């Protein structure tokens, strides 16, 4: 089947079992799809101590500007209980017009549709007067250490420059055309270890129970709102995600207890200012919860996760407007411009060029029986095809 068929493209991609960090043949397949279209395809493996090696792909058609990048990933999350699936998770079976398979919407579907859209554009109009590139990683669902961030650094170091980027993540909550993501909240994670003195629960005066302080500190982090939202972003949100004393004995006061947290913060904060506020709250919790009268505030250690994600907002009117008009033309819907949801690899791309996200409906991503209707694949391909043609036209190419 030709590359112009997104359904065939996606079936082939789903049948590549590319569960992070395994490439599973998915990037090799993309290479086979793009090479006949004239793309120069390069594959590279990124490495870092303590993390799995990751296969990545960069492909470019054209040598001049303007330069449009499509970014995405072919790695998928594990299937979970395979017996719970109504169709094999890597079978890409179609039943009643719906294709089932891990990665169908997150986000092999977006990759399959954009490849088909580029092929159709070339078939109808020839090569664009400019350049199109694919930046595809196998590390988005994993640690995100050896994927997009390093691939961008590699490409930029060799002279690659981009004017705009579209990320094909599943952005639509209910129907195709609902939403374009034009920004994302930032994210900071950390872990806290609170120290006490181990002892017998019947003799608490001889011990210091760190659980008391840990609960007070966790409450300080979560109880008072960090803000009430801004014009472009929903309120920042802090969650404590785990508390563990590592203690299986019910008659022993533990020597220490640890908890982890994550905050998704809006543009009222930077990574540095939100870290300062977190420390202030932890100090307040440690001081307000004296383990015993007259004793000093609880002692604690704080370790930040290595890479915070910075909040960003894209204001490129040509990129957003061109995509919005293409969506409206094919769906009749005016998409909402949103900054909701989690993080994506757009957080890395925004340092190199304006970036937005638009893809399939995401209701079944990461679920058992992840699926997409074949009609939705065709509709997204038509949107992408129109967007490509109009973006290059509006760029004067």
C-alpha cells in the first residue's frame, strides 16, 4: 500500500512492539516510508549512564527554508493485562471501523497521518518550496533523557534550524477539532526524607517520630493553593504522590520517612520561584510540627528531580491560525486554544522554534483497548495535508 494511506501506515506501526525503551522496528518502518518520498533519513542511538540507550530518527526533505518540523514518538507504554484486551494489543485489527492497538492514538496514529499527508502533498504539488522534517524519538514515554532533548541538540549543533513545529500528540478530548495545545504548564518534582529517632512505640519520649513531621510538611505543600490561575493557564497544582517509612513493624517508631511530590505550575511562577515556595512551605511544616515540645524543627533532606519542565506559551499567530483554519475547514469546529494537561516533548522544542500540538482524540490513550476510528485517521490526514500546503503558501514559499 502507498504511504498516502494512513490506515495502512498505522497498522504497520502498531505491529511494531515498541514498548519503551525498545525500538521494536517502528523507526525502521518510518525510514522505509519516508525514504521513497525523497527524505534524507538518519538514525542515531543516544546514551547516558544509568538510563537505557534509545534509538531516534531525524529525516529532512529539502535544503532551504522555510522549515516545518513534525515531532513525535513511536514508543508506547506497556499493554498491562493482555488478557483484558478484546483484540491483540499489537495486532492492529479493525472491527466495525475501529482500529485497536497500543499506540493507536498515543501517538503512532499522528505519525501515520502526517506521513500520509506529506506523501499526498508531494503527489499533488511536488516537493514544498522549503523543507519538512520528522523528529521522532523512542523515549517520550520513558525517562525522556535520550530522546527529543538530545536529538534537538544534535540537529541544532549541525546547523538545523526550524521555523515552526507541529507535535502530533492526541490533543482532542472528545472530537477531532476540539483543541490545539499552544502551551503547557511547567513541572517540578522532588523527594523529601524526614529524619527522626527510632524507638519503641511504648516509649515515645525516647524517640522522635518523623511521620508526624512528614504529614505536616506534606499538608503544607498541598493545602493552600499556589495561585488561582492566570489568563492563559489553569491553577498550579501540587500533589504528594507517595509516602513511605519502609517500616513493617507496628511497634517500632521509624528512623526516617520519605515522600515524593510533583507540582504543575503556570506562568505565575518560574521553576526557581516555585522551588523557593516549596522550600518555604517545607520549612514551615517542619517548624510547626515539633516532634516533642521544646525540640527543634524536624530535620529533612530535599532532592530535586534533575530536569524541571518550564512553562511556555506559543504566540505564533501564523502557525496557530493556519492550523486552526485547516481544522475548521475539515471538521466545521473552531478549536479551543488550550494549555491544559500534562507535559510533552513540546517543552524541549519550544527552545528552538514556535510549537503547537494537535492530533487524534485521546480518550483511550494508555488504556486497555486503545483504539481509533479509521474515519478519524482519514480526517486528521486531510487536516495535516491542508495545513502543510497553507503553511508553506503563507510563508511565501
